[in-house]
C-alpha cells in the first residue's frame, strides 16, 4: 500500500462514523420531540406538571432502550438528553415568538 491508501482508509472510517453519529443524533432528537409533544397533549391543562411530563417522556424513551444496554444507558442519561432537547425547543419557540411580536409591533 502506498502512503495515500494509508490516509484514505482512516479518513473513510472517520467520515462513516461522523455520518452515523449525526444520523443517530437526529433520530434521537426526533423521538424526544415526539414524546415531549405527546406529554404536552396528555397533560394539557395540568398545573405544575413539568416533572410529570418529563417522567412521561423519560419512561417512554427508556422503554425503547434494549435490555442489554440499560445497564449502560441509565434513566439519568435519558433525562439529560430530554432536558437538553426541551431547552432547545423552548429557545427556538421563544425566538419565533419574538419575531412575531416584532412584526406586530411594526404595524
């Protein structure tokens, strides 16, 4: 093998890993967003139900983790992912609301 082949193969492996990571990461965020929406619809009108909704989402997602991975992926790990995704969605919604308010204020 020449020098170029020694560089190309590791680069391909790294590229495949990065593609897989982003594909998996996007799929997880999609599932988290779905269960957040379901929790919001299930507990609509409930007062101070944040922890209940979070538990609902975490329980549903954790039930999707294969049994052999549950010792490695804890409910705390899932809770952290859910919280980060929720904050991202909340920030995005705030930005969109600010844009609407700015447009209304111009009229």
